[in-house]
C-alpha cells in the first residue's frame, strides 16, 4: 500500500477511486500507433483464413481436433483485437476502432453493439458488484435451493471446470448478445449487428456447403465440412474464452461486493487478476491475462498491459493478485467457487451452501 503521512507503509487507507492508480501510469502505456493495431488484426486474420483452408482439405478426426485447438487460439486472438478496438484502445480513430472491432469479432460470432453495452457499459463499470456485473455472477445458497432440479443441473455443469465454455456460450453469448432484451436506445444498433452476425454465420455455412457439393461430398461429408469450419471453431473459442473469463474474476480470494460496500478501487484492483502466461502464449492471447490494468483503464492497448501492471505494482505493492497461470488453479477454483455468501463475503461449495442453509434453519427453530 502507499505510505501514510508519517512515512510508514500500510497505514494509509486504500483509495476508493481509481484516480490514484491511473495517475501512477506512465504516458507511454497509452501510445497506440495505427500500424501496430492493424498489424495484429491482419496477422490474426491471415492465420484464421489459412486454418479455414486447411480445414477444408483435412477431414481426419484426429487432425481436425488439432486444427480446432489452433483455431480456438486464433479466433480468441482476433476476439481480443476486437475487444481492444471496442474499448477505443487500439486506434485513435473512433471509426477505425468500430470497423476493426466489427470485423475481428465476426469469427467468434460476437455482436459488436451488444458487446459494447454488456461489456463496456455494465461489466467494467460494475465489476464484481452484486446485482450488476453479469459475467459469472454468483448464486447464493438460498437462490440455488429455490431452483428447479434441471436448473440446478445446468448450474452444476456450467460452474464446473468442464463447463466454462458452455456457460460462456449460453449465459453470455446467447442470452446477453444474441437474444436478450436491451434498453430502448440500444435496440436498433444491436438488432442490426445481430443480423450482421447471423448473415456471417449463414454465409459461412453456405460457402462451405457449396464447396462440399462442388467436391462431390456426400451429405454426411458436407455436414462434417460445415461442422469443422463453422461450428467447432466457435465451440473451441467458447471453451477457451470461458476459461479465461473465469480465471479473471472467480477465485476464493476474489470477493464480490454488495452495493453499499463496493467501490471502484476494490472492484478493479482486487476483483480481477494478473496471470503470467508461459512464453509464446501472448502471441495468441495478446496479454488478456494481464487483466488488472485493463480494468483500471480500458484505454490501455493490449500490448502495453505488462508495462502498466508493473507501474501499478510499484505504486500499490501487494494489492494486486499477480501469479503464474496454472491450469490446476483454474480447476481448484472451479471446484471451490460454486455459491456465494454476500453477507460473509465468501465463496462456498454446494455442500457448504447446504450446510449454511441447514444452520440457518436450526437457528430459526432455536430462536
């Protein structure tokens, strides 16, 4: 923590706003030359097109699965480029940001205006705030107990380590972007972008169906071609991005807050993470795991996030969760974080949730 008035470290109360954190960032983290953003966009686009071409000629299941892993990484990379542009961070031009974001988000079937509304206007301003932040929003033991049996099964799967992709595709992509209701002033723009995404999906299916027919494929062959070029890349992306978003905001040491207790400093400095990935991974993920500085200021381009993280750590040592990315941690977090007690500010397993409800019921009887 910053030094107190007497020079002692840790005596000063932490800020409640992000201004002191933003003030600690060097001007260099905001540099965003056009050529650099376009280089990432065209590089990732070229890899996406090359993988599509390979998936047309490769049909062996084992080989396709390897290519789908690569496709998941490349589509995720394009999505991060679009995500940065949607924040206005990648370019100085508002129009260029919008154009690149629309295009870069198409391979992941993302609705640009829907993403801007949900991500920029809700998730970022209200990170880890009860009743506001919809991304991996926790369920309380009482809420879970009131669910129908089949909704409990859905929750158990989507909140498991194996279900992160299903959660993202169902709760974020389908419910929030493709079908959910929106405020009146956003309806027209989101409807237009939903049609753009739908047309892209339909166009892709039509293109590869025609390629299959022209090659004399059987019906099964055409369906398999459509699946490996259109459906499976989206599935691979969903599982990768669902896992990534989970690691950003769900862990036993990440607290979610009631409205009265929440503030921007706690939300953005303590409500997400800096996870250091192995060398080479950022070729695809574009530093998205260095997430705290991105939440501190969305204007920082992805390629400056590590520099910004170092500046934040120097100004507020020990505040940010900063550690290596480990798959085992994600699995452990998914097992430990099922339900949430907002009064106590702690995550619980399903068993702990049942025990908490039983203890509460006994307390009422005793009273």
